[in-house]
């Protein structure tokens, strides 16, 4: 059993009307004179509008007015939800523009700081160059026999080629080798 205190608290809450958010896609159960109508607010508006037209065609002015009021109720809910959605979107876009402006401002400040540091470095280098005398490179003295160029392998003295001992042919044998008579020389192993 609930205490009277908790019941009084619940009376202050507006439970029958959900706040913005997802009303556009939310499915409602509407209890109208013709029974329950279920669907999104847009579908319910279309259904009640159709029932309103049917009631007018059947000359039932009471039901026609009732259906028109139901359709108007859900139309207002849709319009209110759409306003809230648009307001949220506008607020988000405004916050995004503010964040972007802040980032742009910080980027400009960083770039200005880098430019100042670069200018200070260049100024310090110029001052250091102006204070210290610039040493001119002294020309290298070339000796009379030296051309000052680097020697390349093509200019080096040609190497002496080694002479090789001539190969012996199998048909010609050196004079010191004796072969058995009537036989050919033994063949070399491969």
C-alpha cells in the first residue's frame, strides 16, 4: 500500500506526455471512439483524418468532430516534438560553431607565436652574423706538379698482366711421358 505522500508526489509529475526526444518515431496507442489506433503520431494523424472524412461522408457530424480533434491533438504533439528537435539541432550547431571559432582562434594564436619565434631566430642569426666577422675561405695552394684533381682508376698505371702457362692438349704429350705401345693415352677423368 502506497502512502499518501508518494501519491501526492506522483500527481505533480506529467507522466502522460513524454518529453520531446523520440516522439516522432515512438509508437502510441490511441483510444478513440472507434477503438484503439496504434502507430507513430504521423500514422495516427493520417488514420484519424481518414476516419474524419468517412464520418463526414456518412453525415455523422459528432464523430467527424471527435476524429478531427483527435487528429489535431496528435498534430500538435508532432509539431511540438519537431520544434524541440529543431531547437536541439540549432543549439548543437551553435555549440559547434563556437567550438570551431575557439579552435580557429587558438590556431591563429599558435601560428602567430611560431611566426614570432621564427622572426626572433632569424634576427638573432643576423645579429650574430653581423657581430662575428665572416671568415673568407682561403684558396688552396696547388703545388707545381699537382693538378689538384683526384686520381681516378682509369688514370692509374696499367697493371701488368700475368701470363698463364699454356694448356696441354691430349693429342700432344709432353716429352717425358711414355705411353704403352699400341695404346692410346689414358683419358682424363672428368
